[in-house]
C-alpha cells in the first residue's frame, strides 16, 4: 500500500500575544507567530490574546473553544520557515500560510467510523477517518493512506472511498469555496 506523509501536532503552549510553542510528531518544535493570519469570522476573535491563549491540541491540530482550528501541515510549514527550512511541498499553488481551516464537518458515519473533511485544508484533496483511537487521512484521487488504522476498518473506508470519490471531490471543492459540505451516504 502506498502512503503519503502527514504530520500531527502533539503539543502546544501559549507563549505571548499570538505566538504558540509547537511540537510535532516528527520532532520539529519551536515558536510560531500567527498574528498575520487571524482573519475571517472564526479567527478574528483570536486577535484578543486571551482568546488566542485558549489553544489546545485536538486530532493533531491546533483548536480553540470558538470552533477555529488550524491544519497541522500549515503550522509545520510556518515553523520550518522560522528555522530557515523550506516548506514541505503540498502539491498546491496556494501559499502554506493560507491553508488554515475553520471547521471539520462530519460527512459520513458507518460501522463506528467517522469521516470528516477540513475546510481550507492542505493539498492534495483528502479526507480524515477516525475509528476509536485510530485516525487516518486518505487522498481522494488515488487513495493514498497516512496514519494508523486497523486493517478491517481501513478496507471499509477504502471501499466507501471508491464508491463516493466524485462526491468527496465535490465536497473538497465546496469547502475550498467556503460552502458547506454535503453529507455522503454511509457504507451499508
């Protein structure tokens, strides 16, 4: 099975103003200032440092109580830039700093598996699946897998993916355009 690399945020601490200290599962750690990207309905309230300080890690991403969250790959690229390292390629022309996301709607649920998709997430187009303590990310076009997931559950997700590839791609574009995702029928 072919896999693509995905990073997960494992720890964060509020430092000051709009700066967080971050640690990723690949060992990269350090401070990143997010003040230049706190725009839009969910991120503007985080311009208040007290609201910004409420950041925590959830599902490998930075999240806030108001519903804002930030893709770990985007944060990883920002941190790499602070250390003079080149951002890792994401296969998209959109700058990494704009790849933060504002919500992670559930689009399907079956056999205890929850399928979600992030708004304004990093490329390539993909979706997230969780099953108990396990999480995986699967690219929509070619079914590449990142993350730990039990074999039987992964086979079910890949079967569902094959059946709904066009709908998944449509949802990816809807979310990138700022429109809500549409539910997709579960595997039965």
